[in-house]
C-alpha cells in the first residue's frame, strides 16, 4: 500500500529537481521545487482521507511561504553592476576614481581603453555590493564620478 505514495514522491522529487537552476552565484527554483513536493504531500493526505491533517498542513505551508516572502524582501543580496565612464583630457584621475568606487562597492574587474585618435579614454568596471532587491538607485559615488571634470559619457547597468 505504501509503494504508491513513495513512487509519486520520488517522481515529483525528480520533477522538482528539474526546477532548480544555477545562474552565476545564485540558485533559483528551490522554493518552487519544495512547493511542488509539499503540494504532492497534501494531495496524498487528502487522497487518503486525512482531511483535517491536510488542511492544517496547507495552512502551515501557506503561512511559512508568505512569511518567508516578506522576510526575503528585507534581506540584502549580492548584486552585480557594470559601469563605463568615458572622458577626455587629463583632469580625470583613474586611481582616485577606483579608490572612490572601492570605498563603497567591491570591484570585481576593470579595464581601461585609450583612443589615440579621439584623445578619449574609457574605464569599464564590474562591480558588486549588498543591496535590497528593490533598490535600483545609482550609488552617490558613481554620480560624483559621472559629473567629474572631463567626463564625456557614462553608463550604469544593473
């Protein structure tokens, strides 16, 4: 009699495993996979006639998912950004710009590009910092650099 639920749980576990994806340093789909498995448990409870147990488990599951969703919005996460600054002349100090960026953000990588014909230079940076999920603001240090002397153009990618 217990072979059917075990087979169903194994199959749903396999399907849930397919919902889990890794993107960069992030793992997504864990909640979806756990919810699929939990809903299967609820279906087995209701199918077996355990209506009170299934209803109580559904209420607890809903409360846990709702509570974790609210908590997730308040937790800072590692976010990755791209910055490009293009300038002309010698007023723009690259080492001071990097020091200013490093004081508020983590620099993963940077590259400098010099255009001999146009007399302009570019700095490309890969940055990261801990931020709330809904925070889409540009850091003040980036705004100060973008308004610096000799800056022709800048681009911030979130």
